[in-house]
């Protein structure tokens, strides 16, 4: 129920109509009032709804949504494709991932370095049609967030995964290209040799390419 209602909210089903009452929601989803109440509480905690005495429950403006919540991020993917959203995702990645790559070059242990290498190898296999392109790309970037040693960066993995899913949809359908394995290898190589500046620079280059593609897509 949370998934169904959350998806409806994020995709704009209630943009031009009041949010249903508890009784209406219970009837529509064929559940008890208690289940409905719990679902509304969960969606309120995610910032999608606001409930006030006497005024009832209404949809919160989008700037109040918890955009780092994995569910909210997933529902955003269901919305109509938006270059603005893609840019915002990648601007946030630009603020995080070069720093994470820098820290990974300084802090990564042997196991974490092996996970980065494994992600890159999956990307190579995907390029040959022997693995999933998107899953491999996500594994590589998440491995770097983990290897940074900063738990706050690792908490951003759901946002990075969602941004990559959006980026892949854009680059594959509009530009006709996927992530460059060579560019990702440059990040990996810099991390393995402990070159923190090189790792940050190589990651910034990857994200800068995406932002340039977005600008070209708007022309």
C-alpha cells in the first residue's frame, strides 16, 4: 500500500485533486483503517504527506520530500523522464563521488580494492554482452563509496544507484552510448596506486561527461 500510494504521489496523481480520506483509501485498497493509518504514517515520515488536525492529510510540496529515501528515489524513476532531475542527481554526485574516490585511494584495504576491481571487471564483461551494464556500473561506484571509509558517503549509495539508472536511460535512448570502461579503469588504477588526486580527477571527468551530455540534450 505504501508503494502504491507513494508512487501515485510522486508521479503526480494528486496534483489536481485532494488527497483521499482514510476511509476512501481503505475502500480503494481493500484494507483495514489500521493498515491505512500505518501507511499514511510511513509516507508522512518520508515527507510525502502532512497531516494536521481539522485540515486532514494532504500531499507535501516536492521540496519537502525526503529525496534520499530509497523508496522515494525509486518512485522518482517512475516519473516522466526529466533532464532537470538527471542534472540534479549528477550535480550531487559531482559533490560526493570525486571526494569518495580521493578517500578510497588513501583508505581502501585489500578487500575493498578487490571489490572495485571486480566492479570494473563486470563492466568489461558487460561491454562484451556477458553481464548487465547497469548492475556492473552501480557495483563499481558503490564499491568506491564503501572504500572511502566514510560511512556518510556509503549511505549515499541508493542515490548514486538511482542517478545511474536515470543516466543509463538517458545515454542509451538519447545519446546512444553507455559508460566508458576506459574512463572507469582510470579511476580504478589511480585508487590502486594510491593516487588520491588522480582518482578524484578521473571521477570528476566521468561525471563531467554526463553533465555535458545533459547540456547537449537540451539544445
